[in-house]
C-alpha cells in the first residue's frame, strides 16, 4: 500500500533490522518506510523525526491523564536519557527504543538503510494481558496516523 508522498507500509522487517531480536511474541507490528537517501546516523534522524507536532503532544498529554490512574508509565523513567523511551540498542543504521509495562511491551526502531536509500519506522507490540489489548484498541488508529505523519514530514525536509 502506498500513500501520495511515498510512505509505504511493509509487512516484513527490513533485512538488517535488529528490532525483533529477543523481543518475543509479536501481537502487533507496523513497518513504514520512505525513500530518502541520508548520510545521517539513525540517532541523528531520530532526533529530527521525533520532534512531535503540537497535536501529537496534546494527544500524549491526554493519554497520560487517562492512564495515570491505572498505574501505567506516563513520562520518561530517566530524565537523563537521550530518547523519550528507553534506549534498547543503537548503531550507525538503527536506533531501537522501547518500554515494558504491566499491560504491554513495545519496541520502536528508526533505521536508515543507506544502501537501499530508505528510512524505516517499525513498531512491535506484545500484549501482556487483556488490558494491553483493550488499551491498544483506541491507540492503534492514532498510532498509524502519527507514524505516517512523522515520516511524511521528514520526507519534505
């Protein structure tokens, strides 16, 4: 499936990606890509890509208010960390972030495949219980829109 600005959804992981290594069962995945050649590292791209639009920040604030009562993580666990989520792995081509919570675990990868001239944004989710599945139902459509929005915006740069 392809969008107007070449944001493509994939159904398989980029061959070089380490995002699924050691993650376990995957209950949900999405992989989006844009064709864009960049000499930047995955970390540099992530810093530009993850500058969130105001409407996304507003949704995150609303989410945090709603889930705080259930004891779910709402902010950076370590204010000193570079990324919003916990850094799992980083190399020149890929940065993997994620969180493990009582309702679900997830991993997010930003990968710059320089040989292919493509940037991938991958998300993996494992539901730990019924609450994880219920939590993700209203999140899923917003997640898809946000991922495509971030990539399309980066493509325009």
